[in-house]
């Protein structure tokens, strides 16, 4: 047996019910000839359900607290019953977790929201990993349950903690020996002294990248309900095709423009060690999926489409039509930063600057008011920002046909348009 790990990540949809857990276990059994780290998210929509529990505690809504905890418990009981029957040793640890969750579901003295959140939200992943680990053992797999709250060391920035790679590496290398399957919770970590933290919603992909980085893994696979990465969202664009390969650099670019490929934070540690990342289908596990790795930007080379709706286009000019120069721009960007909005696209002419920004009913009126102090301000709402990477004439036309173009910006690899769509 090789001592090089591979890291598999299974998201909530892949473990949403008993049949899904069986499917995931089968994939693992078929790939367990080499050491494997299996990162698992909370089952189905459990994280959202736990957020309801936390909201009930914060608003001191006793009846919602009671009913929302019961929802989480019943959901998992049905799955455990279907997988293991009514009497099985796994029940004692699962019921123990339910009891623990109930007893922890209260705000402690002086506790902040983020601390409460991180203390409770992890029960989703704790339950899912207990269930998957027990089921793998049932199938004869040499599986070890690992506790991310003991292995993934973070700072105390609750709900968006930063991983300390050095400390994490020491702990992981000691606990995760290259033998059999190790099942670990995605999304969770803890401070050095053991206070629970989390890595941000949808953070399990990042956990997979962290584990791969510290173990020098050969590969990370993210198993999804789609066949791989496509050239656009099929709900928005016609004729999208599946990509075979994407470079790390291109994946980061696509994510920057708003593609929901893989979060750049997940790519970065993998890029540093050149560990390839594959997106594969848990519905069709023998299909190759899409590989994100060092090399050519895209295979096959073809235009990629990204749509960002609900844009506001703000155009600023100086009152006396003086040129917009550096000190204006620096003031404008300071205002964006202060209000907390991010610019998706900007374009300058001699006397004006235009910015496409996500509309926000609270922040944008504040921003406009602040800018009116220094500039003449025009703005248009209900616009859409389209980005085409590796564009060609046909791709550009297919987008232009969608409406009236307000702004267009073209660089060597990227064509962007802000337009008013005609329904
Ligand atoms: N369960 C967490 C969430 O839903 C983490 C994850 O799924 O990646 O956000
Ligand atoms: Mg999830």
C-alpha cells in the first residue's frame, strides 16, 4: 500500500439520506486501496436547520428552539434507522450527540453570537461523520473517525476563522497515519486551546485543501451532483459544455468574475503544492469529471460565461468637468471601502468614471449620498454584468442579443458587458 494520501470531499447533497450514504460508501470502498482522507459536510440542509436553532436561541424563542432541534434530531434518526436498524452500537454515540446538542443549546454568560454559532453549528458535521464512519466499518472498511476540532487549528475569528497551517500540520501528521480511511468533518476547526471555530459557509472544500496541503496528498476529489465544471451555468446559458481541464490560474480568474467553480481560497493551497483538484460526479462515479491543475488554461479551449445580476452602474464626473485623476480615484475607492461595497468592473474616460457594483438596498443609497458630496452622480439599476473568458465573436453576439449594452470592456482574454436585459 502506498503512503500517499488522496483526499475526497463529500458535500451535503451527497449524504442527504440513507441511499446517498450508501452510494458515498460504495465510492469509498471502490477507492480504498490507497490511504484516503474523507471530508464530509453536514447531511442535506442540516447547517441551515442548525442556523434556525441558533437564531431561536438568540431571539429567546423557546418554542422555535424546541421544534427546530427536534427537526435536526428526527432527520438524523430516520437516516440512522434506515442504515443500521433499531438496535446497533452506533445509536449510543448518536443519541449522546443529541443530548449534548440539547444541553449546549443556550447562550452562555457574556457569550458572543459568533462563539455560540461555532459551538452549535458543528453538530451537523459531527453527526454526518459518525454515521459515515460507522457505515464504512459496517462494510468492512478500516475507517478511523477524526475530530477536526482537535486537528484543524485556527485563530479565534469566529465564523470565518483562519487556519494555522503549521500547527495544523503537526497535529494532522500525528493523528492521520497513512493507513485505511480517515473520516473528518469539513468546515470545522478550533483555536489552539480548543474553542470551536468554523471556516465560513461552504467551507468543507477548503478543509479538503488544508488536509491535502499538510499531508502532501496526490489529489483532491470533490464529489458533486454535477458531472464536472461546465463553461457556464446551464440554467442561464445554452450549449454549455463540460471542461476536461482548467489551470489553477484560470480557476481563480473564473471564480473572481463570479463563477461558482471552486472558491479561490480552496485553490490557493493546492496551487502552492501543485496538488490537482478533480470535480467528479457522485451520480456517475466512473466518469472523469474536470481536473484543475497546473498547465493549459482550458481544455477544450472554449468561451466561458458568467452572469452577475442585480448590478447598479454608477457614473461619476467632477462638477467642473475637470479630468478625473488619481486623487479623485483614491477618494472614490476610499468611499467604496468605507461603505463596504466591492466594485465588479470600472471604466474611465477623461471626465468620468463608471463602476458596476452589486446593488444593495441599504449600502447603495448611503454610497450615492456620500459621493454626491464631491461629484456629479448618475446611476442605473437592474443591470446585468456578463463576463466571457476566452471570448469569440459568436460568444459576444450571443450576449449582446440579450439586451441594451450600457458599458463594454475588452481585454485580451476577457470581454465584459453591463447590459439592460430585455425579458
Ligand atoms: N455544512 C457547511 C455549510 O453548509 C459547510 C459545507 O457544506 O461546506 O455551509
Ligand atoms: Mg453544506
